[in-house]
């Protein structure tokens, strides 16, 4: 990659649009052609007329450039193909564009979950890297991309090997936020997986913002149980979990067998307090999976809790709470259930979390 790299961005939603707009706005001699690819005609029309409009954290600006529906047949190969679709679409997206990837190029997986493994089966293990996204964005209207939180990326290979291409990728992504290169991408992926399996999935089931849901003790217990299952499966996989934001230790947060057998202890009080603090800090956070369902799109739960269940089965580790949560999300997507606080309580009853609380005389709204 001696010449400025050519970059294809597949999926121009909130993340893909923010990255595309940033690269187009701040492109230097380090960046070659940037091609934003989407099937959303509204985004194509809006960017054709107004360019990429970036809002939120940082200055507001409009970057020249337009999204396209198809790659020209005579297009030169791309050095980087950034996959910014939702997890359920990532494999189809990779298959559709792999022929346009340069022989020494790589695809970049932004998705939550363990999508690098799936994309590697399509493009080859040496042509896939991962980027754990540490910031948030939304797209309030076609062509407008709003940063909702600060943060950057953690990038690396799932096998932990050194890859000189990562330094070039880091220089490209730094127009969006700070970039850390890691030799433990698996640890970062599994740590974020544990968070998303609890918070995003229960946000979908509860149908409310995180700050409201975390006030309920049974919701916090469900989060702890799901995180515990994820941590145990990750450990069985031989993964060394990374701390979230450098401070949140998921192996500490996971419930011990003694804590799972009781409802009240000094350790549980501390762990509940930690989740209350998380709920307060991210109180306005709403599950993107719930938003996807509301737009008629398939939920990504099979790439979150479903991954935990599948890997758990391989190691003989029971994951009943993750399995029940995934089934509940699928029922919501099918229109069989409606997201609500009460549905979270029903799930807690189903997996045996809520009845112990009732026996201790708590009310249903106890924090």
C-alpha cells in the first residue's frame, strides 16, 4: 500500500456515515478515493444534494461527496473495505464486495459480536481485521450523521498477530477519534459482547432507555446473570477479557456461585451499585436493536446472546438466561410480544431471578 489507499465503506447508517463524512471532510494525501456504498435511496439523494452533514460533538460541517448504490464495473480494487452494516447483513455485504478487495487489502468489521470469524470465511483470515467502536452516533434524517458520544476505536486481528497494515488503518480512522492497536482484539470483543448482551438485549426487551431500566433491581440482576454467562464462556474460550474503558473489570463484575445462590450480600450490593452508576452515566441510551426492530429489520440478537449460547454449547456451559433473552427478542421481532418493563419482569420470573426477590418481601418497583 505505497499509494494513498482506496476506501470502500459499506453501509451508510450512523457509524458508516460518520466515518465516510469524516474521511471526506478531512482527507489528506494519506487518503485516496473514498466510496460510500448504500442501498438506501434516501441517503443517496440527500448526500448527492447536500453532501455528508456531520453534527453533534465537535464542529458541524458538510463534507462533499455522495453515496452510491453500486460500484462501477471498471473500479480499481480497494485497499480497505469498511463493513458498517448491522450484524445480520454483514456476511451478505462481504460476499457482495469481496471481488473488489485488493489482494493485500483487508475488510474491517465494525459490528458488535464476533463478526470477524464470519467474514474471514468469505475473504480469508489474513484479509480481515476488527475495529471495536467506542463512540456512538445517530442519523436523525437521511444524510445527517450526529455524534452522540466521544471515543475512538480499538483495532487488531482476532488471532492477535501483528499486522503492519493496522498502522495505516489507525491513521485513517483517527479523523473520527483516537485509535488503539491491540494484540488482544478477542478480549476487547468479548468484553463488549458481555456489555451488549446485557444492556442492548434487555433494552430491547424493556423498551426503555437505560437510565430507567437500571432502576429496577430485577433488570440489574438479569444483566449480571447474562454478563456472568458471557464471562464464563469467554474464559472457556481462553480469552483474556479487557477492561471496559480501562476501568470496568467484567471478571470481577461476574457473579460468583455464592452470589448466584443468594439475593443479598456485600458483593452484590457493590455490583448493583456499579450498574446503577452505568445507568446514570448512559441514562439516555436506547437499544439500537430495538430501533432496528421498529424499522422492520431483523434483530442482531443471534450475533450477541446467540453467540454466547452457541459457544457455551461447544464447551458444555449452560447459558439459560442468554438463551431465554434471545428467544424473547425474537418473539418481539415477530410481533408475538411487546417490549415493556413488565416483559423484563416476566423474563426474570422465567429464569428464576424474580421469585427470590418476592420471597424477601420486595415490591415490584423496588430499586
